[in-house]
C-alpha cells in the first residue's frame, strides 16, 4: 500500500535545510519518484516516522546532541583537501572532501548518529540495518554500542566474504551479523532480509536504512543527515577560494547517500555541475553492471518508486560491481529525479577503471580510497575542465576494507 502524509515545513537551518524546488513534496515524491510502497504490517512504523521525523530533528535538544556528536565523536568538520598533484595532472583545481577521515572510515556515520538519536526519541530499543560494503553496518554497530542498544546487521553472504575486516569490526562492536543467502547474496538481498525482520518486529525495532532509498521519509531523512557534507564544503571553499560554490561536485552513486549529502546545498544553484558516477562493473552492456540510469526503468523496490534494473516482466536484474557499496540494482528517488530532469550528469566507471583511479590517488596524494570513491575519481578522465574550475570530489570512504581486492592487482 502507499502511504501519503503531509509534512510540516522545516523550521530552520542545519540538518533541516530545504532543497527548494528539488526537495521532497508532501507525499514523499521527488518529481515522479519516491512515495512509500509498503506491506500493511509496516504501515504503523512508517507513518510514525513520517509524522514525527521533522519535528524531532528540529528540536533544540536533538540539534545540540547531533552536532556535538558530529564534532566530538565523528570528528567533523572533515577536511577539504586541495589535491595539488592531482590538480596538476588534470590541469584544474581539485579538492577532496575527506569523508574517509570520519570515525569508522566513511560518511555513513553522519546518518547513523542522526537516526540513533531519532530512534531513542521514538522509544525504540532494538536496531536493525542492512549493509553492502560494511561501512554502514560498522557505523550502525558503532552508534548502537555508544547508546547501549541491540544491533542486528544483515549482510549478503558474498559481501561478508569480500569485506571480512568490516564484519570483524561489527562483531567486535557487539553487533550480530546475519548473512543473506538468497539471490545475488549482496546488498539487495540484505535489504530484503532487514525488511522482513522489521515486519516481524514492528513495535520495538527501528530500521536504520543506510542510503537515500526506501519508503518516505527515509530518502529525505538520510539526505538531511548527510547534508552536513555540502554545508561544510560551502564554508570551507569560501575560506579557501573566496567563493562558496564550486564549478563541479563529483560523487559515486549506488543508492546515493554520499552524493545526496555532497549535492544537497548546491541543488538550487545550476551554476554548479553535479556529476554522479555509477558502477559499470564489467561494462554497461556486459550483463554484469550496476549502471542503473543507463540500464534501468521506473519500478518499485524496497518501498519506493525509482529507476530499477529489471526485466521486461519486472523481475530485478542482479547487479555487479567490484565495490560492494555500489552493487545495487537501483538508485534513490532523488537521484532518479536529478537524472530524469538533467539536473545532474550521470557517468559510470568499470571495475578496472575504478582500480586505475584508486592506485592513481594512492600514488599521487598518499590517500588510499574506498573502491566506491574510486569510481567518482575516475570521472576526472571524462570531463573537460577549465584551468580555473573548482572541482570537489566526495571521497566517501577509506580503502582499508578493500585492501584484499587491491592486493590482487599489485
């Protein structure tokens, strides 16, 4: 069933900054995409979130604790680093937004901090999550340990094998990691299992979705928590260059949470070119890809209408990417809207291209990126920059978790 609930207007800045014409409407839609398509058993949970999330995150006490934890626990603001040697190679000005330096190693912690505080306000005692690359799982396990809540993380069996260090971290933090053994045994299947859990435990459980996917209000809520990224970029660029706005913002997109955060405060400024980079896997037309905007069509997955890789009769096409965090057959509804309207340019990078970009950044700047972030970096090869352009690449995570993969190519 589809739920529709009129939202109260945001009350102020910070995590509730408006995205103007690009923001979600009162029914949870970005243009033609979004909504809440959910089993009847989940209706009370989703309705509770829809009715309360804006009021809660606008509360002074929430704002104070959220920003204090971002500062003292997560380590924000993260640096905006001028990559001198990378800039020299591409003959422009390249800045890296260092989300890899967040506590737990990726941007995911911004959202889990926000959602754990929301869950506590709603009286929830049990937390579930899905994870692909493991960064969201680690971030969820971290905040559950911080607040003393039970944590269950669903992870595809294939991802458990290729992201073993993050699995160990989750377990060390006290989380229970449950493998998803159906389908492609990756992120899509982990999400399916998490939703089943939520249906079976509707009263005491909060589902911390890690990306800008799922039924309304999740895409909007996650984007608001991640918007701290672009808020900091504007302030840091103004200090470093005298202008708050770059010419380009580049981010990788699977579900799309780091991209949503990096784009958020630039959505209404069409002088800023937004560039989203998907995973082409073994090639867009290889049958082993996750380039949703190139291969997908409108459909419903995990509670919202968006672009989805699917067969003619609506069956989900299994995605492939060397990066577990981009191995998803759809994108968030905000990104589907940005693609459909042309507000953002969508590119893709293959597995091999992402590896090339990862080794390039490592050798030029001494920064080992996550494989997800490496897809965004490869886009630098496909854009014609001017010498005076200001280019910001969101470095969404660090590469520790991917060392086993990198070692195979050394």
